[in-house]
């Protein structure tokens, strides 16, 4: 078991030891996303329709008293 765990821990220490590699990955994703939008390419978003026909993208429905609104995730 120990020979399997040691290479995994070593790869994590090299990859994210100073946090720069992980931050660099986020920067790359942000650049690609921005380029996608600049060229007018659509970015697939999670959209669904609420009970009253309201369309919510990247959020959830809240329908008190049969009036639906979209609430961002995590709020």
C-alpha cells in the first residue's frame, strides 16, 4: 500500500506545493472563456424552465405564491 501512496503524495507536492500551478490553471481557463465570448461563440449554460414558464440559466427557481424568480446558486 505504501508504494502506491508515496508517488501520489509526491505528485501533489510538486504540482501544488506553492499554489502557483493551480492558480495558473485557473488563469488559463479564464483566458479561454474570455476568448470564447470575444469571438461570439456560445458557452453552454445550464438552463431550465420554472413552473410558470420563467427560464433560469445557471440558477435555481424560487416560486412562492406561483410567481417564479431565478436565484443564483449558493444564495
